[in-house]
C-alpha cells in the first residue's frame, strides 16, 4: 500500500522569524481528503562537547515551555551555511569553546507529526577555549559540566527533558569509546 499523502493545495498561515506554518489540503491513500498543518523549520545542529570526561551542557530559558531547559549547545542552520560550520559557530557562541574536529554522529527529525525540523548531531573533539564569537543578543546561558553518570541521573530526576540532549546522552552511554 502506498502511504503517500498527495498535496492538493497549500497556503502559508504564518511567516515568522524562525518558522513558517502552512495549511495543506491532502488526498489520503484511501481517496478521502484531510487537512495537515505543517511547521517548516530551516533545520538545526546540536553538539556533544566533552572535556576531561565531562559533558558540556547549557541551560537557557525556553519561552514555549515557560521554563529553563538543560540542553546540548545547539542552534539553527542559516541559509546556505554548511551544517558543520553551524555546529562550530553555535558551540562557540553558546559556550566560548571551539574545536578542531567536528564529527557527524546522527541525524533525526524532531517532531515529524507536524514539523520538518531536522537536527544534525555532531561530536566536537579537542575543545579549545575561544572568545572570538559572542552569544546572540537575545541568548543567555548557564554552562553545566557533567559526567556521563551525572547526566543520566539528571535524566532520571527529570532535570534534563530535552529530546536531542537525551538522545546524545544515550548515544554516549552506549558508545564503547566514550568518555
């Protein structure tokens, strides 16, 4: 059975600074029609950054949650920017560190039921302190250095609730050459 939903018509509902929301009228595989609301996102990167067997996480306020979340350094891909360059830029802006080695670990969709956001997860090697790039004017972060055991404890305690961060910590927990 072909599961494809064919778009009959789409219209932009909202064009924002970061996302666009579209309403799609679709033909379903059974011949009926339905409506889908789709959030278009330019994509993002997240960075596993470790030094001295500790994982570098950042805490920042997330308006959608009305709460601070503890996460991997991460950020939005700019138009035309290679994802590896985004990873280096975001690592430096959010943490004050850079790296000579950035390795792609995995890529995944965040919430494919309604959003096309696609995250590339990188692992930074050889962290180097840098003060070349500053945080964005609207970005405020607190750094946390955690052992892998502490990070897993924070997941169990509900202190870490961010999916990309949990994915990264589980990846590190399963990795034979980690930490």
